[in-house]
C-alpha cells in the first residue's frame, strides 16, 4: 500500500509522513524534496528559472514515476500537487494507493504560517493581517481537489502522535 498525504502547506504532511513511515516500517518520500534532488535545484529556483508550468509538468512526471514503483511507501505531496494535471485522478487509478487529506481550519493553518512565513515563498510577501483571507481563498479553491482523497483527517487541536494514530486506524 502507498499512503499518500495531501493538504495545504503547514498541515503536517512531511512531519506526519515521516512518523507514519517510521511507525509502519515503510520508506518515506517527500515529493518536493524528491523533485529538488532530481532537478538539482530548489523548488523556488525551478519556479524562478523555468516557471510554474515547467515545474507542474515535472511534478506530474515524478509523481507518475513514484506511483509506478512496486514497493510500498508513505508519500507527502506538495500543497498544490493534487490541483494540477489530473494528479488526483492518478492517485485514484491504483487501488493500492490510499490518499489522506490532512485538513486544517483557516485558523490552524494561519497560526502555523505566521511562525514560518519567510520559509514559504507563496506567502512570504503577504502581510500578516492579510493571511486569513489569502488562506481562506486558497483553501476554498483547493477544496474541490483535496476532498477527493480517500480519507480526511482533521489536524485541528491535535498533536503529531494523535494524528498518526488516527491515520493508522484507517488501515488497521
């Protein structure tokens, strides 16, 4: 089984993914880090040098390659991955793929973003007072894709262990 985590930035996809992989004795793959390693550039560099269209094409190609692998793993997607190039449909094609949407409220996402705003190019230049509106709009736009996940787990008011237990309970 391939456990695929999706959700908005700061929803904990990488953190939860690492813990789930460890708990279930599976390899962990962060799609953004995988792309950076393969392209030998950071995501920001790819966007700046080659543009978003190039990045999205590469993202889909790497996602297809990973999903075609025979082994099981835990995969965390980038926040926008499910929203482009039919990527959600790719996840649904194979019954061995199980997608989990780590869903956070606007308030949870914004409170986390405030602490790491500068590390997030998408929001680095947005005034803190405008973050609520930006996140609410983005979540609304992406909800159509995120809601296609096989399962949804709320991250609000939960610690890493609690979220991992809830995700693991889906498979046991």
